[in-house]
């Protein structure tokens, strides 16, 4: 279909948006002074900031395009994948999150080295990088699919332009830039998605004697109003296949293995703030996000039924979002909503690129580097690595473009790359008996059995739940169940026939030791005595080591002792922890209401003169 | 007419199989004391976790009933 859409005003709005976000990212780049800042934002942010930036990461540009397509075809069941993440939240919040936070692992592969050995780390690195770079390629493809219709630039040229634009603000920023641009873009995403819904309802109201919502509801069939798809039909969109591909492999993959998401949680100022972000996100933000990404398809279906001929004839699946937006919005507003699609891409891609370069620096460069390099050099390497990651992603775009739809490309991707990692990390955290030879076998033998499943779909048939086998395509989503079973089977069987790891080696690395982790993190027994937060003024003074000094009275109010951990932040809560530091209580002094900090702490915390700080005892 | 495999079977499968994953997870974090009921803040989290499961199950059930009601 020849779908040329948008006006010059729309094109202008999109360009202005890109420039604005790049400027925003570059501004917050000043907060990235070390690799810790670059990758983890200095572990300082409040839960609400983490939540909104997770929204922007979770909603990729592929989300708008692929969910609109399925929403147009199948109705409300397009929301399935956004509403099935709660099952693994207990294990994430109270198992995985404290482990990664308190063991201070820089990346998921680093966990594999601690829990198993270096070989396991390299295998995990390879698989996670494949997963993330492929994910970035899908993001580039999706946004390009939308933009090349608007600007009339060839698809691959659009891909390259987008890759360069995202590089510019990422290159100078790092995690703090990512978090703050994602905060901005998260709001834009939600606002524009809901705006599109309202515009769609208005459009329906204008073309009917009834109200917009009533027209919308009446022009969907009962089947389109169901929140879950048919159990096992059709093969390209059925409940049970998508449940195993997304609800199980995808949810665990996203929560436990998405380095980008994990880095968000590691940027939280404490484990409890990370828990709040996770719970709030899944409970409230995901259902809203489901409406945001799907509503163009629902509105499109209602328009197709209520106003025949309003949408272009022969519209392709991937074009639903752009076509519906074009019909219901006016010039300028269309550009703004497409800019939100850009926001979705940029915020997801920047997170994944940042995460990929974190993995390359932490898990490839650092372990293999013959001479020790300083933090500044590593930061430089991280920045250039992010460019390399994008180049590879651009090269991969044509492969993903060969799938029938972006939804299927993404589904294949999840069900193929996540199962070995899901099994390895899950058994690693929750089963002490899982051994090093078993994790290696899970990666290698599991992958071999998975490849066999791709070539001989009859191996997958026993798991198919009655889903029809498409002779030329095999099983799309339910392949995830076969992959999980073979990888899990290999892992369990090899574990039972090999020597268990010593308790000392796995100490602090499984859910069984979560209670010990806080003590290991602090280096002494945590102080859980209830105290209050205090607001004090700061002055730069000569302090001994990485400590801060409070008065004896203030320490009593906080119920703190020398050696306890403290979090000091600018008292303006809306900053979300941007200006803050973690430190240790030093010797108390006699000046009540004053905290002594060092020059270095002032530089890291970026505290403002005449603005007070709030101190909170951590443990 | 919407048949069972279009309406309640996916719901039962989702909260049956997903429910097993949820219950196993809850048992594991409670038994290992990763979620320690002696800590006040953890007791609140325990309620939030159960509430979330119920919230999603109710949401899905309500939409199925609404769809059935409109058929």
C-alpha cells in the first residue's frame, strides 16, 4: 500500500522533538563522572523516577506498532502481554533484586561468574548481547517503518539517521541522561497515547449520533472485547503460545535478564525503593501502558466498522498505528504523536545500548584487558562501544524485516533467545544444587536441542496444546515451552550427576542467603533501630576517608552509630535523588544541624549552596 | 456464541499455571525469610503481593463478563 502521510508541520514537530531530547540528554551528561555514574547513575534515585523511566524502557516503538496491529485484528486481547507479569514479582522483589543490589554486580554475566565460573560468564555475555542487540535492531526497524512513510526517505537510510540521532545524546550522557530523558519521554508517551484514544473517541462521536465511548463499544464484537485470546487458535495469535512465550519466558527474561531494566533498579537509592518501583510499575503503570500502546488498533477497528472507507483500503498490519493516527488527528498533533513514537524508540534503544556497553566493558573488556585502565579510559571505551552496538544493530535490521510482522519477529526473538538464560538464572538463584557443569550444559546442549526443535518441529508437537503447525513456519510462540523444558531438563539432569558447589562458593548468591546480604553489603551487622530523618546544612570540611560527620545530637535522632550507612540528599524531594550521595557515618562533632562533607562528596552530590540536605540512616 | 476455549479456558490456564508460579515463589521467599514477616515493612509487601494477584484476576474476569454480557 502506498501510504504517504503527514504535513510539513508534522515533519517540523518531529525534528524539533528530536533536537529537544538530544539537548536534554546532553545537559544531564554532566552528572556522569565515573563508570558507576555512567552505568548505574550512582545508585541514588527515588522510586518514582525509576518507575517513569521504566515505562519509557518498557514501551518501545515496536510496542505501538505491534500492539496496534494485533489490537486492530483481535481487540482487547492485545493487552495480554502487559497483564501477565505479576506471577514472578515475589521472586523478583525478594529474591533477585536484593541479590543483584547487595552483591554490587555490574552486570548479569558477572553474577554468572560469581555463582559459577568465568566460562559461564562468557557464555551468558554472548547470549545476552545477542538478545539485546537484536532488540535494538527491532526498535530501529519499527520506528523506521513509521518514519519513512512520513519523510519518504528509504527504510535503511531512515534506520541510519535514527541510529545517529540516538547516539548523539547517549554518547555524552550515560545512565543519568538515560533516566532523565526517559522521565521526560515516559510522560510524553503516556500523554500522547491517551490523547490518541480521546481523539479517536471524538472522531467516532463526530461520525455517529451516539457518544464516542458508546460508539466505540458498540462497534467492537464480543470476541474483540475479550481480554484473552482464543486458547490455541490461530497459530499467529493464540493465548497458550503467547502465555509461554511472553508470560513465562518473556516476563522472566524482562524482569531478571534485561540488563537495561536491571540497571534501572540498581540506580535506585535502596532495595526498598526498587521494590516500590517494580510494584507500582506492574500494578498501575502496565495496565495504563496497555491502553496507550493498543488503543490505535481498537479505535481503528471501531472506525472501520462505524465509518467504512475512512481508513485506507488494503492497509498493512504494521501501518495501523500511523494510518489511524493520521485519520483522527489534525496536522501538528499527528507530528506530536509520531514524536511520541520516536520517544518510545529513543528511550528503549538508549537503555539497551547503555546496557550493552555496560556488559561489553564489564564482561569482555575488564576481564580480558592485559593492563589495568583507569576509570576515565573505561568511560571512553563505554562511549565508543555504544556506537559499535548500534552499527551491529543496523546491520541486523534487514533480517528482522523479513518476518511477516514485527509482532512475530519479536515473538520469535523472545522464545528463541531467552529460555537458556531464563533457566540458567532461575536455577542459579533458586536451586543451590545447580552446578557449574550444569549451567554450561544448559547453554550449549540446551541451545543444540533448541536448534533441533527449529529444524524438526515434530519435537515441539507434544508441547503444542493443539496449536496448528504451519508447514513453512513451524510453531511460533509455543516453541518457548519446548525450549524451556529442554534447557531445564538438561540443567536438572546434569546437576544431579555432578558434584554440588560448596556452600561457601554460593554464599550470598541464592535466595536462601538474602537475609545475610545486607550484612555482607555493609560489612558489619545492620543497624535496624528506628530513627528519624534529619534536615541539616552542609559545609565542606576535612573529613577522614569516605565518611560524613554529623553532630552527636543528630546521630541520636537518626539512631545511628559510627560506621552505619547513610544517604544524604538535597531536601527538595522533586529532584528524585539527583543531588545525593551514599556515605558512612564518621566521628560525631558538636555542631548540631550541620554535616561535614568532603570536596569530592560535594562534587558527586552536586549540592547547592544555601540549600539544606536530608540525611537518612540506611542500615 | 463465544465458546469455553475463547472465554474461561484461557483465564483458568493463566491463573492456574501462573498461579502455581506465584504460589511457589511466595512459598520460597517466605520459607527462606527473604520476605520476613517479623519486619513491619515486609508485612505490608506481603499484602501488596496478594493484592496484585487478586487485582489482575478480578480485572480479567470482569472484562470476560462484560464481553459475554454484550454478546
